[in-house]
C-alpha cells in the first residue's frame, strides 16, 4: 500500500497496490500415479464399508478429484472393486507360495499359517476386502478362491505323505481343504481379537494339525454312528 497526498489540507487517501500473490506449485499426478492413488483409497473404503456401502463419490472426494476421473480409470465401482480384489488375491497367494520352501511337512504347515497371519497383520485392509464376499465377484476372485489355490498346493504335499504312510492319497484333497480351512477361519477370528500374538496362534494351529496328522487312523470312523 502507498499513501498519496490529496487536496490542500494535505489529506491523504490510500491507493491499493496489488501485492504479488505467492504462487503455489501444484504437483500433478501422472495417469499411473493417479490410478495407484485411487486403488489405495478404494481399498481402504471397501475394507471399511464393503462393496454395497462404498460409492464412487466418496472415492473421488477422498482423492480430491471429480467422479469422471474415477470412471475414466476403472469404468465404474465394479471395475474398481475388481482391480482391488485381484491385487489382494495375487498378493496373498504370492506370499504363501513364496513361503512354502521347507521340505518337512510340519515346517510347511508352520510357514503357511504364519504367512497368512502376517498378511492379516500387515495388510489388514486388504484382508478385510477379501473376506467380504461380494455377489459381483466370480469364484475365481475372492478369499475362497485364494484358499482353494493354497489347498491345492497343500494337497500335493499331503498326497506324498499319505503314500509314504500307506494311506489312500486320494484323501489328500479332503485333508488339505480341512487344514487350510482351519487356518483361514482362525485367521478371520484373529483379525478382530489380535490375541495372542501371531507366532503363538500359528504354533497352536500347527500343534493341532500336526499332532492329529501324526496319529491318523488308516480308516477312521465315527464312534457316534453305530453299525446297524
């Protein structure tokens, strides 16, 4: 601002001089960066609310973009959800596949159980997305499909173990599904309680599974079902 004398009385009036506005540099995201941002935000919202309660409006709002930007990248909520789920499926399966390196069956059980619990601990939002079954997803795009893939790997391990013990290797699939299901359901429970610590949970899971396996009967029967 500057003062300019006006009139005989020396009165002054103020003349506004526009100050140079500070220019704020706004970093623009590339298309790939924007896509990753939207996936990350959507992952969190889907985990919090599920598919039905999530809206494109909220995703756009959190990302500070307009709705058309989200539609441009994914075509709609279904497309965005599919991308989020597919990433989580691949992430979890890759973790478990990489972890199964031991040669001894008990060590393999330990690795599988601990890997799943670690994923739940480190990627809680991703796990919540996976366990929220959506009618939009096919049988190849949800938590059940991941566990089926893991069970198939365990099946091969158990098949070799059964053969070496003289048991019917055709039953390996049944036992694999039972073992993986036990770990998966326990993981869903642990997701909420987080007690005891994951190493302890994994140890107890393996204790139950392994000690049961080490005393398998060749032809088990139900004692509550009497022969007629």
